[in-house]
C-alpha cells in the first residue's frame, strides 16, 4: 500500500507539472477528445437502432453512459496493469502522462486568455469568437460586459469540472478513476442539453454528472474561499455570496464556485443566457459592487490556480500521512 501511494504521488506530480508547462499541445493526440468522439459515434449508433420514443431515448442514453464509463475506466486500468508488469517506473510515467491529459488548468487559462487579449485589443468580434470555443451559449450578440461575464463564469465553473474535481478523483483512484470522471463530464457537455434532441437521451448522463460533481464542487467552493483570503481577494464577501447564491442555478453544482468567484471579485455574474437562439431565464449571482472588467478574467485565473494549489497541497499532505503511518 505504501508503494501504491508513493507511485501515485509521483505520477500526480508528473501530470501536474506537464499541465502547468505544456497544457494540451495542439496537434497532439488527446485521450479526452477520443472519449468525446466515442460518445458521438455511440449516440449515432444507438439512435439508428432504437425507436424514437421518450422511454427508448432514456434507455439509449443509459446504455451509452454505462458503456462509455466502463470503457473509459477499463482501458487505462489495463494499460497501467501491463506497464506495471513490465516495469514500475514505466507504470509511473504512463500514469503521469494520463493525468496530464485529464487535468485542464493550462488549457482553460490559455483559451480564456484569448478572450482577454481580444478585448484588450478592442476586438469584440474576436473576443466573441474566442469565447464561443469554450462555452455552449450563443455569443454573437453579447456585449463586452456579457463576454467578460461568460469568460469569468466559465473559468469559475471549470475550476471544479476541469481541474480540482479530476484531481480529487485521481488522488483517490489514479488515472482510471480520473478518466471515469472525465467520461461522465464529457457526456454531460455533449448530451446534457435540455432541448428536444437531448431532453430524454441526455437525462441519465446529465444526472450522472450531477452526482459525480456533487461533493467535488462543494469542496472546490470551500477551497476557493480559502484561496480568495490567501490571494488578497474579498474573502468575506466570497463567503457571504456563496451562502446566499450557491443554489441559484439549474444545476445543483455550477453555482457553487461561480458564487464564490463573484463574491471574491465583487462582481455580478449569470443572468439570462441565450442557447441555440432561445433565451433562458437565470438568476443573477453576486452583487455589482463594481463594474466587471476584462482584468477579472485574469483574476479568475489566479483564483483557479490558487484553488488547484490548495487541493494538491491537501492531498499530498494526506499521501504523506498515509505513507509514513502505514
């Protein structure tokens, strides 16, 4: 057991360092993209072979979710088992490379900074386009304020979904559990829309994502509050807005970190959003203590990395305690 914790800690270090240095290199095969492509192909296959009824669509979505989850966990588990039999060092390196592809802090920062850079250059159309690469909402008619809000919200929400939640699953069960989480999260991003096409088919994948993120999103919110104090943001207001607004979202998890971020920065987020040409009514999160500005995107990056650093420190401390006391 001591050997397991040591090897996993080494692999996590490799993965985190590679993500900080490289992010997701362009034109490099990415396993999470492979999961996404598998989901789309599985959806097409299942839809071709099932009747178009609500019950059949829900069943099809359930079958897809079960198959994708199983495959996404078993394949990396098998690869790592083979690597371990060959050489424990190969096992550590292979798992480190997998973890690198699961964590998305650098890519989230890089893609949202493209929005910031375009805004600083006064190019609102370019900022809208850059934003459209990382959000599902309609961006063509967004004002500059709307673009900034959407970018900050995306960084805040994905601090959990793309960074700390995968880290938490990895810390518990290594890359296989991390890939299982990423499969669930990717299914929700592809199938979790509440429109005519996915209302039934995406029901179980979306519910599964709610369950998988329930604890991580809340732990991340608490860690983000701690980070807001440590980094000199308005920690007291972060606590106040978190307590007041953390349930103001259709998802039980999304507003957890969004509310902390809004409070820490002293801005108002959320509000009505347009998806696929249709306006969706949403509550505001936070108070307009000041006007939101492009620099808030950079501030949200600091919160994200601060929260991720605290997450890593806590789990490495736990690894140390387990290693020296087993």
